[in-house]
C-alpha cells in the first residue's frame, strides 16, 4: 500500500509568527542545538522521513517581533546528524548566492557523515535584499535565476558523479588508495558557470542528495519537473492542491520521468486539540499573540502592497491589490490572492490567516479530524505526503506525533518503523547510477 | 606559569604520506565520522586546546597513492562538536573562493552550536588548480589574494559584530524578540567586496571565532601580525623557529597589538618509541612505505621542479633548484630550500624528509625526548605551543596523549583539565568587545 512521506519542517520556535510568545514554546532555546537535536530525535522516533530547514542569505524580516533570524542549515544539520541515525536531513541552499563547487562539497560531506541522509532544497533565493550581501546592485530577475539554477544542478550533479562508485580502493598492500582513472574532471563550460572538477571527495552513500524544490511559479514547476525528486508546496484548498498535483505529475511525465518518483509534499500547519473547539482556541490564542506591525510587513513582502494605516477590521481594499500575473512574485503571491478572492477577509483576518504558516495550509481539529484531512488529500490526488509545520514547538509537534501519527498507522497510511537507512530509501527513490569508465 | 597550547591536526589516516599503509592505521574509516569524533574525544580527554582541519577547494594531489581527498571542515567540525563539549574546533576556509556572507554564517553557526569553540584558519588558498573550479582562468596572484583577504577579514568581523551582544531580547510578554536598533547593517564598500549586512544570526558565544593564520611568507606574516590570534607555522630547526617567533612577535607589537595574545604554534610530527631506536624504526617503516611517484609529485608542487627521472640515490641536483626569492611560492618553498642547503640530501632522503609532514618538523624519540624537545622550543622562544601532527592515526596520537602529555604535565607545562569552555578561554584570548549603539 502506498505510504505517506512526512517531514518535520523546523522553524525556530514554530511556524506561527507568534509561536515564540506561546507559553508552550521554548524561545530561550532557539540558538541551542540540543533543542533541534531533540526535535529531530522525536521525529525519528515517529519514523518521519526527514527534518527540513528553510534558509536564505539575508535577515528575512523584522526580527523585532518574531524569531526570524536564520540557522545555517549545513552546520545545523551536521550536528543533528550526529545525534540521530535514520532520519533524513533536508537543507535549503541557494543556486544564486553559492558557488557550485562549495555547495557540492557541503552536501557530499553531509551525505557522508550522515550515512546517506542528505536532501537539498534547491532555491534561487526569493529575497531581493540578499543581493546587497553579495556585491550585487540588484537581485537577478526570476528567469535569470532559474537559468543559472538549471545549469547549477547540471554542474553539481556532475561533480557528485565525478568519482565513480568504486574509485576508492584503499589497498595498503599494493599502495593504491584510489583508482585515479575512475576520477574525472567535469570540464563544464556554460552560460553562467565554468567548473573543471573533479570534486575532492569520493562519491557519497546516496550518490547524490535527494533533490527537493519548493517554488510553484511556472518557472518553478518547469524546474521541478526536470530535476526534483520531492516538491514542497503551499495550498489552501484541496482543489488547488489537486490541480497542482495533476499539473506537476503531468509535467514530470512530459519530461520523460516517472511521476511516482517525484513526491509532492504540501505544507500543513495543524492546530490540534482534544475537541475541535479546543483546537480552534489554540489557533485563536496564537493569532491573538500576533503583532499587526509585523504581520503587515509580512503581508507587504508577500503581496507587494503596504496596508498599514488602513482599518484592520475593514475589508482588504481590493483596488490596492495587484491583479496577478506579476511573474517575478513567485507562487506565494498567488496563494494570498486566492485567499482574498475566496474569503473576502478583513485585513486582520487575512493577517491571521497568513500568520499561521506564511500561506501554507493552516488547519485546526481533533487528531481524528487532522488525520482524516491528511488521508483525504493523500488519497484524493493532492499529496504524496506532507511537510508538517507545527504552529509552535516542541509541543505542537509532540501532539502530532503522539496523537495523529498512530491514527495514520491504524489506517495503514504511515510506516511504524524505517525499512531503510537513507533518505532515498525512505522516499522510495533509487540511488542514481554513477559514472562508469 | 605559562602553559603550552596543543592542537591535534587531523589528516585522514595521519600526516605521513604513507600513513594509511601502516598496520596501525585504519584507512577503511577515513570517511567515517565516528573515527574523527573518537579522535576529537581522545584529544578532549587529554585537555587539548583544539582539533584542526586543513582544507582547499580542489583535489590537492594524486589520490592514487595517498589519502589526499578533502573532508569539508564546516560539516565535519559540526558533527564533531555534537560529540564533544570542550575542545576547540578549527577549520580552514578560503578568502579567495568563498563569499564573506556565506563564510560568516557558517562560522557563526559553528560557534553557536559548539558553545563558543570555533576557530577560523584564514587562508587565501595556495593551490592554483582551485581557480578552474570557480570559473577563473587563473589563480589570483599572491599579493592580490592577500589584498582581498585583508578586506575579507574586515567584512566578516563587521558581520560578526553586526548584532550587539544584547540585541536578542526574547521577551514574550512585551512581544520584543530582538531589539532591532541594536542590529546594524555594515554597508561595506571596498576594493574587492561590497556587503550590506547585517548578518542573519545573533552574535555568537565567542563574539568572533579565533582567527588563525598559517602562511609564513612576508605577506603572510604581515597578515598574521595584523589579524591573527594563533599562527600555525612550519620549521625544521630550533634556530629557524626562534627567528620566526621573534620576527612575528615584533611585527605584532609594531601593529600596536599585544604579542602575548598571538600564539605561535609550529607543527610537530613525533615518531615515538619506547627507545630511540624503536622510534627511528617506526619512522623508517613509514618512509619505506612511501611511493616515489607520489613523493616526487609532492616535491614538484613544493619546489616547482620535477626531479623524476633522476637517480633517487644521487644528490639533489643543485643547478635545477630555484635559488629562492620567488615570492609567489609561499613559505613552504623556503623550508624545502633550507633542508637542501643544510643537509645536502639525496633525492630519496629529501623525499622521505618531506613525506613525514610536508615540511613540518618531523622528529623521532622516546616520550622523554619528545617532551624535552617541546619544552626546549617552548621555553627557548620558538613556540607558544604546537600543532601535533601524528604520523599515523589513531595510534600515533594515542601514544602522544598517553606517554608525552603526562611528562609535560609533570613539568608544569600543560594543563590537567580545562579551565574554561571556549576556545578563546583555552588560548587565553579575550572575547572581542561587540559594537554598542
């Protein structure tokens, strides 16, 4: 029977923008590696596929009101690897603001030291303020970032394959440490990149990290169809998720790839209570801890419009909202537009809606209800699994692991223990064949 | 009483180029993180100051004959951090082939997750083949690399200071997570770099990682005098080491800095036996496991001259050897010239001399003799401590920790336990003051 894939998406404090203010959160531990190691151990005890960290090379918003600094994923995941043994480790890294040789080394090393648990969330970096941290006058436009990203993936793939699987010999008697005829320069010369290679590390347990992609714009979907093995996505409704799922799987097929080997994993931020009223009260409690100054800035970033100064309890002024089609916005823009069209919210309602998980699916209910919704999306052609985004940590994840996961297991939808030891094995993905001489 | 600082310099297999062929080595574990974690734990049990990894963004030599692939230091040290609690973690990273914003994040994160144990060995990258992995036609010349390196250190220092120490507030009641008036852009615009900042991570336990430098060319010494807090160096004789020590401390003073706050740490590769004859036999055993094809390539890299085809048991042909002064060679070139002038070796003798530790001080003796030589250099104005470079691992380190360290302790030269918990504390260095508003 087809099984869910479940990742724990970790944000310091939790995904709700006011998470750190919740009495169940541990905001004094947001820089404490043991807090994250314990979360990963908890997720591993629940047989989750992976933990996942988002990232970007700039300060992403106003940290006055929210725990929105950045943990550096390579170092953080390496320290988590050392405290776990099975769970996958997915880190975000930018094709726009890193050198492919450096990125290839970091992931190869993470894959080696974790015994084959690395995953790469491939991003082109959406935040325009990153450019000024890298000597650029402006952030490269969407299309140019994606052009470089395609080439970047080609280059790092070739670097990860530059040592054949059996290049490492280690025969003290003959004195051959490695068979250098099985280590190849890549000699890449392209539009954006020139890299000779080879990599300076033997091929890794997984061959390559799992390729993950997370943008749903047309460029993003085309990129995912060509390269991704898992796609992280954000949808507010079953219908939207189904449409995306069908579109993406079709695109994958059009690329000549097997749609079953590309996992579509929407985000879900579940507020869980022993009754539905209790779950809704938790969500309300968090929403009421938000700070409008911050929420308005977040909305400004997503929508490109500053609504501060307007009556928060009045309707979102439709004439100020862009009508879509602005290509460079990325996919989250469309999600926000969808909420406005569908729900006609007040500004405050919209702010609360987005406070939960920045445009991801926020839902509240009993463990049975949450499990039911997950099953509905999973069996209804909307998802192969989920990025679980607890509204606050660690309690918001504990209740998911303790209460929702057992229901999913009883319904035969989720593993009780790991069958394999690498992230590729958890996701049911093949190990990419290496080069041969 | 003044105390030695001791680092364990870790190379896969060991420092001798034939280490991996020695029966006491564990070459099948060179990609196994637990091997390195156990080494670090062993060094921590001996109250060593730090473990240290060299690095470069290219394949550094012919891996056919030696374990000369590269472990990526940030990931590797993060996983080691998770398995230790006190020992310092020094990683090499390049100012030529990394972006300052990325490097600043990686070290800040390593310092956070290790509780203040990070050290940065600042290199400009000597290996010319690195250039082709980064889209460059040629490796920037020595002087240009150093010009960028000075500016690079300014930039990352400013990034590490861009959050004031008390910028993180985390007050759930008032809703203030961080005091944004205490987080400052750096607005750097210079010859080689433009970086706006701020960093996206709070200031770290040590404020900044310990700054380490390892080149002894005139440019390198000037750089060390200005920036370094520890200097890794290579000398063959007490006299050379004394001359370097005096020169460097004088340069530090000329920069207006306190010479006591710059630790000079030569490399020492000790072959240890219960008798001197046994120690020499170990060294000979390793030397005899070398492979001349490889050793000649290494010599070619250090000296710029290919001596293959010559009689290995004939003298080094003096007319082929450059006469020095070639500025772009770096400091190891001078060390090799010194050996040739002083010892007039055969080619094979020279190859064996360099096989031990690539130009670092190779010595053989009983634990008493090794401890005596260390004491002589330490008290004789040649060293503040050492980078211990075991000829093979792990046994070559075990005997140092078990036999030499206790003698150093009996003589009052080395701590029996840690007094502090950060690398700065181990080295007796102050925590750099942060910015204030």
